[in-house]
């Protein structure tokens, strides 16, 4: 192969390698807007967060102190449901997991790529409501991902273009560390 052909092939190879790297980085990395998987138990957020006005942090206990909001422990659920609505089919499913000593195998709805870090505690403690990112969960019969959660969507909050306007650091290391 002549030197001229080699020099022409190098940019093509680099472009192909860059495209392959980007494709592998994004393939299956995050969940899609409107993602709404069927859960093993049809948890009624409309009742708990809507009608009863339970604070999200009651169940998602770690949201104020951890990057991950956490899922409720079985004892949190069964604290009420050993006596409340015990004859309902979904509560009986819950009790079945409880009696076997198993956690409910919830299906994740909101997933960010591995190379993005979203510290829930910083956002919650700064006054960002759960609904800002997760939508009106208290009115969803089946929870779905209300927003794209892509980089541009996040940056809009960080530069103060959200409603209400939030302003936070927006250098790359804020989320990519």
C-alpha cells in the first residue's frame, strides 16, 4: 500500500473507531422517555403519594442522604399492610414476598448510563422536587419515565432554564466523575 493511500485510510479508520466507541457507549446505557415496565406488584402511587399525600422520602428513604434514592424495605410496606387492605390481591402478593423473606423484584424505570452520576441527595436537599425529574408520579396509574433525562435536559436545569429556574454547576465533572 502506498504512503498516500495509508494517509487517506487513517482518518477513515479513526472515524470508524470513534463511531464504534460512541455506539457502544450509548447502546442500552439508559432508559427511554415513556419507559413503563410492568412491575411484579402494581404499586398504587396514586393512593400512597396522591390520596394519602405520603412524602416520597417515606418510601425512598435514602434520597436525602445518598446518590441512590433507595427502595422501601419490606418492613416499611408491611408496617401498614399486616393490617390494612390485607385481602387485596396486590397486598397478598406483597405478603407472599414478605413471608418468604424475599424482596420485591422491582423493575428499574429511570436508568442513567454508567458514566453519569446523579446524586439524589444533592438535588433533593437543594429543593428540587421529585416531580421535576420523575413527573407527576402521584397521578400515574403505572409509573413511567416522564422526561428524557438526556444531557441537554439536565443541562437546562443546571444553567437556570428550567421552570422553576434552578442554577447549579455545569462543568463536565459535575456529573461525569
